[in-house]
C-alpha cells in the first residue's frame, strides 16, 4: 500500500551527515523544508544541492520548500540571559531599552509599533503563551504590564496579542532578499509567514516571479487576522500551512482542533493543498518513539484530509530524524485504511468551468466505481492531478510528465506520485501502450488490471487534457508495424 499523505521534513544541523540525508530519503520524505529563519544562504544552498543530489541517486523526486522568517515580533535580550517573572509583578516592554540590556523590570523590543497596536486591558502572550501579561498602561514608547502567568523568560522570545491585531507587515526586507534566494535555488514552494490577507500572497508571488522563481506560494495560517480573510487567502494561494504554534497562541489552544478541521475542509473544497504543521511528533526530538497523543494527532490530520504533515525540530535538530519520518509514515498508512479517507462526495453537485477539470473529476469518479488499480495522467503543469487529488480515494495517481519542476511540484499533492515520462510517439494507441509499459516496469500494475489514462489530443500543451481512456493491462497492444 502506497502512502498517500505526504511528509515534509525540515533540514538543519541534524541532517548535515550525508548518511542521515540518505536515511531520510529512504524513509520516504516527500518534501524538505529550508527554514530561512536560521542559518545563511550559503548553508541553505548547500543543503538544497545535497538533497537533490541524494534524491537523484535514490531515483526519487523530492520537493523543496523555502520558508520565510516573516516579521520578528520579539522581545530583546537580558543582560543575565533570562529573568524569573512572578505573578503580580510589574513588567515593561520598552522600545527605548537597548536590545541587550533587559532586566527584571523591563526589556527591549524589535517591534516598535507595539505601542500603537495595544491598549489597556489587552492580553499579551510571550514565549508561545508560557508568559501572560495584562496591559495596564500604554505610553509613547513603552507598554506597562502586570504578570498574570509568570515563569522563566529568556532572550528573543516571541510576542503575540490574544485575539490578534499586531500590524507588522508579512514581508520584511530580509524576506524580500530571501525570496530572491529561493528563486535562485529553484525552490518548488515558498512559504510566507504571518499572512494576514490575500494581498500578502499576491505580493510574495509577484516578487518571486520577478526574481525568476516559478514555485508555488504556501500561506502560513498563524494569525487571527488570517482567519477573518481565509477565503481570499486560500483563493490566492497554491497551498496553506496550518502553523498551529502561533495560531494556537492567538486564538486559544482549545479552538485549534475545530479550526484545523474547518480549514482542511475549506481548502480542499477550493482545490487548495493543505499542510498540517507544528509539534506533530515533538517528543521525537529526544525519543526514538512518538507519544500516543502524537500518533492520534497525525492520524486525525490524515483522516481530516490533510495533504501533508510536517516535521520541524524533530528532523532539523532531533536525535532521530529518519525514525521520525518512519514513525509518521506508519501512522499515515494506518490512518489511510479508514473508510472515510477512501471515499468522497467532493464536488458531486458542482458545475465545472474547464474541460480538463471535468476530465479529472470524471476519472476519479470512474476509477473509484470501477475498482481501477491506477490512474495515469499525462500532465504539463500538474493541474489535472491536483484536481484529482482533492477526491478521497485509495487509488494511486501517477503524474507522468517530462518536466522536472512539475514532478517536484506534485510531491506535495495527496495520493499523487511523480513519474518522468516523455511522449515518444504521435500515435494515440502507441502513447497508451507506452504508459502501460511504464507502469508495468515500475511494478504498479499487473496483467488484467484496469488503468485509467488522461491526456490531451494536443501533446505538450498546458491545460489541454480532454481525453479519458480506460484500459485493461494485457488486452491492448501496439499496432503492427507497416
């Protein structure tokens, strides 16, 4: 049984060893993530080159996602490295305090607009909500607070406002330089942090295209404001990432499960790819086995319909990167056996605006009801297989394409597997036979299996899929030579 849910793994110090990288690829990683919040461009370039080199050696296609840092809404540093805040203490967030001179009473800020964005009575959450401050007074350059939930506070921790409302732009000057870098390494996806509106997505796409990049845009949903504009954000994006850390801090952790389910359902209904991320197997940073709670978390995301699940520190800095991928893969495979994961009523009542979209939907409906063994889609851009992947099914979808960029792009689509394939004939029957022979060579089908083929009668032209062919392996052969 092929695993349909895709796995993203973050690269970092723990994956520098070539053997670890090989182990990750053999364990089944589909897309790797480069976190541009850390390291420098040269380090990331070497990692990107290493992944592609090792993937080629293993006969695999592995996608590459470059993740922008976004605005740094953080406190500064403490002269002693950290402080202990007690409930009831007064504590000031002070834009005039030097960034490395924080103390028990105050700390500096990287985000000077905080004084414009908060007012007395607001709640601020530091260090992913571990420290809770109640705003008592807002001055020209400082925010005076009372500690509601105390504890240890160390350098450079993030700040969130409960309910959202911080006005930092999604794209910083650093991000704009990082977009140029992402284009230079031909990143397949660019993840934009702290998206608030569709305009953020449109701007990121324009900057990426101007730099020569052709990757898709992933909108990270981690602000309360994003939820208010979610329909427009999804429509503007190629994928969304449920970044549950910051989002949970802003909306409250109890709301996260229902929001996750709603966003996955909404995104799939709009033909958008979904990645579920943050602390999915956090314990595997230091343990070779996940907790039962983590197993349930991953399984529930799969059952909800996520395209991909993501590992962050588990692979970037953990002790067991490959084991984390293996564990996640096991859980995904088992969850995919559930009936609700393999059946679908998606878009049954829809009117399709494009012929190629209608062919994609017809292929999935036919395959599911004919018990076909495989769907082979000859595709230029990957659009056909993306539409197909929105339909819940247990039938593998093979994206046959000559374009390396398209093969890497589809590594993020649920249930889609990239295949390098260049049409060698102009004869339709010969092309069909070449497709069957490719699937036989890969061991994905056997004699007498039913296979569905989608293609266009104008080979090599994007958006021209208009043919659905049903074949039984072994019963159609190439016509005799003249």
